[in-house]
């Protein structure tokens, strides 16, 4: 399934980036292209399934939909940023 492949790539990239940081990852901000062929709710559902039982389980997603079908990334899911809670560092 194409959607699951996109989600798996996204999860892998978030995990890779979060491993290099200190603090608990609490938020991932994404941009969803107008032609990405997945809704924000469906993306969340796939993401929750892919991260169940991992360090990313429960990660909050903030998804901005890009309405422009002519945008260069109109078919993509773009990882905009990650936010960490560094107040709980041990």
C-alpha cells in the first residue's frame, strides 16, 4: 500500500531525527500536499498504527493542509519541525 510506505518513511525519519535530540519528542508538525491522496485523519490513523508500541507512540501531530495543487510539494507529506519537552531531562 502506497500510503503505508509513505507513513513508514515518515516514522523512520522522525525516529532518526529524534534519536539525535535530548528530551521527549512531543509534537511533529507536518504539511500535507493537496495531491497527497491522504486526509489528515487517515494520516493520523496510519501514523498511530505504525508507532504503536514504539517510542513515538502517542506523538501529537499538527497537520497543515496545503491547498495549492501547483505547489512543488503538492504530492508530498512534509516534515516541517519536531518539538521536544526538555523539562523532563534526567
